[in-house]
């Protein structure tokens, strides 16, 4: 059994958190490990149904996901969370809860790029005044100051970013490096 | 690493679920395993804050706990839940979610005994009409029909009941039996 870890993707809506997470999960599973996916939107439909988007409700949502992630890590499991989690202090609380297995990954996509993508149409709604408290528009996003990894998505594919997270998990000893028959290791893996 | 399991204590308020769970946890930990305690009352303060006691809210609470328990089992971990979980169908949903690691333990204490104990004063409140939807008073409790274990608490101590659950986990292969230097096995352990 390997070590537990929580890969926590944080960033604006549309930054590419869930896409990167979706690319990462099969890479971890290919190493024979189970993964619990804690996607902010998915989790809201059952774990946090009924919560809104004011600061208190956002914090409750983030702490609940953090609680589940922390318990999974305690049992040596791996969870991959993708949650806007806009407030630094609340992310730091989750870091505290999870312990050394916490890997904060800042998906650092500029607001204008996220807004141009606008996959869910939320930015358009926010600009029209149909949606309040949209992170990046009329609610703050506090970028991490000590993220384990910072990813850019304008010049890098989700697959390449997922590989980078995978290598980080190897370096941390969460995952074992494949040997011999496995894929060839890049020089940066050493 | 051993196998995952969810020990799910169900029964009336005051039946002795949490007391038995509290006696069980150190026994499991003594075998070198981590345990996540999912106590209905504790969980309500963070995982399910704001939920009430109508059927829908009770079910949401039970399903959330079941979700966390199921994820822990998936990673090979052990969780011990003590939740009234009065409705059979909802418990069976949790059984489905968790899979073969689910161990339903019915703490079968008669209502009159629970009411005489009334540790939290809830039965008195319910009889006075100050509390509505109290399980066993004006809300139903549907006893399990296929519980893995049925415990009585009027003639058995919490410690003896906890030992019985421990032996069941050994028989299921969730925990390894201690050998040689460990404690002497009872004949029923074979």
C-alpha cells in the first residue's frame, strides 16, 4: 500500500480544475490505486445540497470536502478534489486537517481566459447581474501563496499538467515509480 | 493492509450505539488499524448542519454518512458509524453503496429501557410535546431483518458487545487474529 494524499485543485470557475483532475485520475488508477473524486459541483448535489454561495456556505462546502479528503488520507487513500475554494484561510484550514498528504495545485488561468471559455455560462450571468457573488467578478479569489504546484492552461494541455502532478506524487513517495516494463522515466523524475 | 469495513450501529436513541462504538474503536486500533468514527450527533454538527428530523432530512443525513463510509471502505479503511437510521430502505441503500464490507449491527434495546435511560432528555421532551418526530415515539423505527449482528444491552456490557463485533470482523477477514504473543483466543473465535 502506498501513502495517502489529497490533490486539491483550486482556481477560478473555468480555469480547468475538473478537466485536469479528469486527466489525472486514470493515471493514478493505472498505478493500481483507488481514487475518490471530490468535484465541487458534484459534491454540491449530495454532500452539500442546499448550500449557497455566500462566504459562510462556501466555507462550509470547502470544509466538508476537506473533512472527507482528510479521512481518506488517514486510511492511506488518495482523493482528488476540484473546488474553486476562493479563500486562502479556508484552504489553509483544509491543509491543516489533511496534514502532510495535502498537495495544493493552483490552476492559474487568467480571468479573461476563464471568462472567454465560460463553459457553464456563469460569467455571462454574473456580468448581466443575473448571478451574484461570482468568484473573480464580484467575489474575491485569493491566489495561493504556497501551493505545491502552479499550473498554467493556456500553453499546456490537461494531459501534460496531469503528468506533472503525477510526477510530483512520485517524488513525494505517494506513488511508486514504474520500473523496467513501465514507461520510460523523464530526466525530471530523478 | 487489511480489508475495509463499515460497522453500522443502528437502533433507537439511548439504545447504546455510541457507547458500544466507543468500546469497539480502541479494540480495532489495538490491531494497528485506523478508524473513522461517524457518530450521528457529531456528524450533524458539521457534515449535516442545518438538517432537521423529517424523513427527507434524516435520509439525507444517513446517505451522507453512508457516502463517507463507502469511500473509506473503498480505500481499505474501517469506519464505525452510529446513527439511529430508522428507515430500512435507507439503510439498505447504504448497504448497497458500501458493498460487501457493510456490517449492520442492530442494537436491540427495548424502547422502555431507552426511555428510562433518556441520556439526552429527548424522550421526556417528546412525551411533553416539546419535540416532534422522535423515533419510537411519534416516528417509526424499522428493525433490520438481515443485520449481521444483533446486540442486546440489558444483559451484556458494552465491552462484551464490542468484543463480539471484533470477533465478527476477524471472522470476516477484516482484521487478522492475533497469534502467539497476543491475547488468548476464545473457542468461538475458530
